[in-house]
C-alpha cells in the first residue's frame, strides 16, 4: 500500500481494523475479569505518517504498510504498574492474536535507552487465521496493529508528548532552544512527578487489596486457630496472622494480645502430635508436627514480645513448663533469651525496664515454679548480667548491626545484684555438677567485659560483681566434683588475665583500683582453695586440655610448651608412685576420674600418655590394668597396650586374643594394631573376622583404617585379602555405604592403588548407594580412576540407574563438584562421552543433572579434548545428538566457551526452527547472581558476547545473533522495570520514599 492509497481509502480500512481490535480486547478482558481504565485506538493520521516516512527516508510510493508497523494503534490503559504486570503475565493477547513481536520500552542504564522515559510494552499483532476465516474479519487480512500497554500516567505523558514534542513542528521564526526547554520540562515532569506517583499508586492499590484480604480472611483464620486439629492448617493460619492480618490492624499489639490466648491454646492442643503429610498434586510433602506449631507461634510472639512484657513472661513460664519434648523446651528458652537480652531500641525508650520486670516476676514465683522453670530463668538471668547491648536497624536495602555496652546506673547495679542472688539460690538447689555448670555459665556473665570494652564505671561494676561471683564459687567448690572444679579454674585464669592489670585509661581512680584488687584477690583465693586439694591437682594434670598449670598465674597463661613440660614432669612422678602395692588405690582413683562428667575442654589425652609411660617403665604393673579391664577402663586400653609393647618386656597378645574371642574391645584392639611397634597382622585379621561375626560395624571400620595405615608402611597382600576385602564385603552386606566418610585412614592411598580390577570394582560397589559423593569418596574414586577409569564410569552409571528408580530418598547420582577425581577422568574424554550418551539415551530429561553435569565437572573450561568430539557430533548427528549437546552445554552457565558449539548448532538448524530457543536457553544460563540488577548485568555481558557473532560469515549465525541481541535488549528492559518497581515498593513499605 502506497502513501497515496493509504490517504485515499486505506486509512478507513485501518480505522475499522482498530475498532475490531478494541472490540476483541474488550470482550477478552471482560471474560477474564480484568478491568482496564480505558482501551483507546487510532489509525495513523496521514499528515503524521507523511512526516514519519520522510524522516525515515521511505519513498511515498513504496509499501508504507511494510515500513511503518503502527498504522493501526491500540492502547490498553491501566491505573497501576502492578495491573500492567499482571496483564502482561497473562496469555490473553496471545490467545486472541498472533503476536509477531514484543517491544519493551523502558530505560536501561548504560544503554542508548537510558535517557528515554517513554514506558510501554508494545505488541505487534495480527488476527489469528481462525478469526480471519470469519466474514466480518476477512477485510483485515494482512493488516498489522501495535497494541500498547501503559499506565494512565504514562498514557497522559505520552499523549502530551505526542501533541507537542513528538510532532516535531517546523519552526521558522523562533529559536529551537524554547522547544528544547519544553522537552526538558516534559521529561522533568515524568522523573519528578509521574514516576513517583505511579509507584505511589501501586502502593495504594496493593495496601488496599491487602486490607481487604486481611479483613476477609480474619474470621476464618481465627476460627482455624481456635479449633483446628490439622497442624498444616494451623501453621497456615499462624502464618496468615503474622504476614497478612496483624500488619493491617490499627493497633497490632492490642490485636495480638486478643489473639494470644488462642495461640497458646493451639500450642497446647497440638503438643506432641505427629506430622501429617502435606498432600499436593506433586505428591506428599513433610507436614507439620506439634513442635512446628510451637515454633510458628514462637516466631509470631517474637514480633510482639514487649506489647505486654508481664504477659510474655507468664506465657513463657506456662509454655515451657508444659513442653512435651526437649525441642519444644528449647524453643521457649530461645524465645526467653531474645526477650531478656539488652536490646538497644528498648533501652533507648524504656531503660532497664525489661530486666526489672523479669526479676519482679521471678520474685512472684513459688519455689516449685522456680525449680520447674529453672532453665528458662537461668537464661534470662544470665542476660541481665551481661554487659552487652545490641540491636539491629533495618531499611529497605540493608541491615545495620549495633553492638555496645549497657549504661551504668544505680538501678542497673541493683538489678545485677538481685540476679546474682537468684542464681546463687539456684546454685545451692542444684543436685548435679551438670546443673551447676549451667548456672555458673550465667553467673560468670557478671564478670565478662563487653566486646568493645567498657567505660570506667562499667568496668568497676563488672569487677565488683565478678569478685562476688568468684567468692560464690570459692565457698562452694569443695563440695563439687573434680571436673567442675577444673573448669572453674580454667575460667578463673581467664578472669585473672583480664583483670590483673588495669589498662591506662582505668588507672588512677580509687574505686576502680579497689574493685580490681577485690576481684584479683578473690580469683587468687579461688585458685588457692582449689589447689589445696592434692586430688584436684592430680586430676587436672591428667584430665583436660585447658587445665591450668601452677606457674600459669604468674606468667602468660597460654603456653603449650610450658603445659607439656608440666604434664611430663607430673607423669614421671605418677609413674613412680604407681606400684604393685599402690595399684588398688590407683585403679580406684582412675575409675573415679573416668566417672566425672566431661565438660568442654575435658578429655583424657594426658591420662593416656601417663599410662602409656607406665606401660613402658612398669609393664608388670600396667598389665594388672589389663586384668581388670572393663568398658569404663577401655578408653585407656590402647595407651596401656602401646606402653607395654614399647617396654619390650610385656606380652599382651594373650590378653588381646582372649578379648577378641570374647568379642570385647575389638575397635580398641584394632586401633592398637595401627600403632604397634612390631605389627601383628594375624591379630588384625582375627579382629576383622570376629568383628564381622559379631556385627560390630564400628570395629570393622576401625580395622579398615588400621589396615590402610599398616599397608602404607609395609605392603602385604594378605592385608588386602584377609582384612580389607572382607571388611568391604561386610559393609556392603549390612548396606552401610557411609563407611567411606569415616574411613579417614584411606587418605593414605597405597592400599587402594594396590587393588586389582576385581577388588577395585568391589570397593566401588561398597559405596555406590552413598547418597552424596563427598571429599573422601572423591579421593578414593580418583585413585581407582588412575588405573581403572572404566570402573569409575561404571560406578557413576550404576548411580545414575539407581537415581532413576525414584525411591523417594535423597540421592544425588553426580556430585556438585569434583576434587581429586577431575584430573584422572579428564584423560578419558572418549570413555566419558560414550557413557554420557548412553545415560542420555536412557533418560534424556535428566541428562543436565547427570551426564551433562559430570562432563561439565571433568572439563570445566570445555577444553578441546571434549569440545572437539562435541563439534564433530554437531556435524554428523541428528536431533538426538543435538539434544545431547545442548543439554550438556547447560553445565557451562553461558560461558564464552559454549558459543562456538552453539553457533555450529544454529548453522545446522532452519531459521524458524523452534530448537533455536534451546540454543538461547544454553547461552542465557547464568551462575550465581548478586545485587538487585544481577540479571540485567548478566544479560548485558551475554549481549556483548553475542555482538561479536553478528559479523560471522554464516548468514544463519549472523541473523540469529542479531535477533538474540534484540531479544536481550527487550528482556533487560523488562527486568530493569520489574526490579525498579520492586525496589520502589520496598522503599515505600519502609517509609523511605
């Protein structure tokens, strides 16, 4: 159609076409419940068209309907950006029209569009064939129209611009600067007024809809909360209260308090209930149990802790007291911890009101109530004694963490004094050292300095209170067990190191110096009181890695060499004191030591070293320990046996074989063989057999570790045949593939390297069922792959087959990354490629996560060893091979290396082949994205890579690259718009706009 044809009669055809499109759109939106503000349209004005054609240098006698796509234009106008997003997300246009292309107008920083403020999504469409077959639509065959989707604000701006700037008037008598000023003013109106107003309209509409949703769901949600016995329903109701309903209440705190009894009742009603599966169209998912309901209620309480602090305290006591499981008890203790911590925002507003309330409420409890809630109360009292003050400040884009120290006042001093008194009472009620240890942990917070130090008045208070706490420990410690006393001294020396010298900024003040003197005096008195007991000094030398040596108080307390020298001298003295005459006394003492509860830092390395020395120097005395060996003493067995061995005078084989025959201490004896000065392979073989017979899996695993170490020192074939292989067979029989994670001895790879092909195959089969290939398994596979790469490929093939059985259990056939295994497998590209093609043939839908992933791990840069065979497949293969290649390339996350292969695939396909979209999918894959605009940036990098292919000599490749660049520009504009709107809505939610 020429311009003249359009002017004389063609335009009327387009006017009718526009009206037909408007009618189709009106019917479609009505049917789908969509309510646009307006649907407008026009056929292009001839004069406007003439100017446009001349500007584009299009000949008026040419086919103008081909040169200009918007001869027919329709605009769908919505009130908000959100409505536009919802409309664009539907298939309404594609269902009613044939969409030729989509053009997204939105400014993207760093591109030629960044200064263009016109915002619209434009669809170039024509009528679908089935509609054109109808008589009333037949006249519109071959016609195209542009459908623009905009907000009312953008529509108004566009109309204003169209009637002024867009028409580009020919000015002859006045200056162009005035026109430029009008254009700038129009742009400024958009930036400063219309864009913010659009985001405000979105916020208004969203808030209004949420208000209606909250109101409409209130009664049903409250009813569910009050009566439902379905945990999954309850969890949903609690989430709806938290996320939808309460935020819409005028007084959220007051409404929460009204609902609080129902929330508490829901916890009690569902307490101890099992989780019912959540049924979905995709299958059953794990449902919620009673503890999950408690956790959900706890999260909701967390937001309203201080609406009524006294009620919060009472509720915590109530719920903790009735908890049915340790998990639930921990939930309420954690909430109490949050409630009682010194929070910066609360302190700014109310000072120490919360700790005052906690202590007042504790005072109202009966002794029985205090005892029942002691774990909860100890947590809160410890927080009251802490000098740390913290909090967080959030905004739309970040969180700021605050950390400081509590401000000192007479009120705070009183609170700390009361808290110490209450904890002191708990300490006197405690019946076990484990309970006392928990209380002492809270008490010691009184003597802990804040992370960032403290002002002089705070330091004086901490030292003063610390002196009281250490005095409490000193007066009660004689009645406590040895291990608790040992941990007391370990803590005390840290306090001494902290307070023994005042920093310069604290020196010279008499009150501070007096407080320092008091705390140091109490610390030294505690030290002297503890060490006045010879049994204690002996115990701490034999037990614990952080025990305090005598000289540590006057020197630097943390000196490993000095500690070792102290223990060594002590060992010499103890060995001299253990004789045949004193044996009974020592065996009773050691049993007593072993019965102590071992707290953090308590272990038996020193005691084992001492008994090993006893075995070396007095094997006949050490042998008496073996005669009375039992489960309690077995922790010392290895040390005793090694010591007697080293003496050269003792013979423990008879005892060992007796225990082996009895099936006792098998793991300990196996570990002993790993360290024997003169290795006895028959003993390890016997242990392995007996462990297998008795089903002692731990002993079998220890035998595997022992034989690995022994073989690395002195290879002997029967160690493989009579220990390692039978042990593997046992692990396979009992179906415990996890053994590899604890087979740390196999990091010495000599034994694995010595296996023949059959044995190596047996090794791999023993852990083919391992849910996930970890570092240990990877290391074993790497050793096997060096000699028998085919076995490793078969191993993964078996895992791939296992992964297809859909057992429902977690199982990852191919690891997310390779470590040592990558190098040996990279020498076998043909083997790997053949296997991956087999797996693909069996299950093409899973190839990306199986064969494709493995190829990507083995050839992470798509080196020529793999790229070459894949390129050859492109040339010689059909659709199946192309599917294999494209799915394999997904592992490379759109890296530069995949482009040559992808362009080879493009050149093999027709220009309208739907598989071109699969090539685009490969090129569009990304790794981890960061930042709000991470995807926009990633697509920008992809665009830069594609631009280089726009000059390719192959026409198909050149055309594909150009089209992809165009589509990326559209996608980036779409994503930029989406993110900007999300950011603006979040800013408004936080009151920042």
